[in-house]
């Protein structure tokens, strides 16, 4: 069983969307998401993100934000960051002897280093969903 953790900054826009989209496409995978920051711990995904996702059939409403912890290196087989800053913040918490890979979501569509832009700031929720759907397809293809 592949255990995959998606990580962004707030865990209310990009990573919960990545979790729900990937789950819809590959229900057999064990998925979770987290934020490097704790500002939104316990909150549901951001309303406009939920609405844009819902229009494509993805239900984000059961998800609640939590903060990334170093224990996540033990609990997951791969950690997928939405941008390079997220990846850096995760790597800074890597415990000694933990070898879980930290990769970018866009690595799975051959765009290594490209971020998933944060729609909390860009307001482009549909563009975010377009990119996340492509990355999820690439991820799942790479696992099979
Ligand atoms: P996310 O977007 O990292 O995709 O969940 C953000 C949402 C909220 C904040 C930052 C990023 N914030 O600073 O409140």
C-alpha cells in the first residue's frame, strides 16, 4: 500500500485539493494532506476552493487542516510538496535516519521545479484544479 502525503502551506487550498482529486482517481491509495504552517489547524478547506472543486465533483468538505510534523516521515512512503518552499520547510524537519522522499507534485508531469501556484493569492482556483488534475494523473500513472 502506497501512503502518500500532500503538503502545502496552509492545508486549506492546494494540498486538500490534491488529496481529494487523487482519491477520486485512485481510491485504493492511502492519502492525507498537511500544511507546513499551523494557522488553519482544524479548519475546513477554503470556501472558494471547495466551490471550484465541487463544480468538478470533488467533495473537500470532510477534510480538516493539520500541521505537518516530523512523524510524517515515518507514516508515509512519499511526501509530495506543492512548491519548493514547502519542500524546503519539510526537509528542514527530516529526522536523522529518515529516507522518505520529498518530491514536487509537478515532477509527475515532467515539469520538475514548477510550483503549483497558490490560489489563495492568485485567486485562480480553476487553473489550480487543472494543474492538480494533470499532476494526479501523472502520479497515478507512475505508480502503476
Ligand atoms: P494553501 O494556501 O497553502 O494552498 O493552503 C494558503 C492558504 C492560506 C494561507 C496561505 C496559503 N494563509 O497564509 O492564510
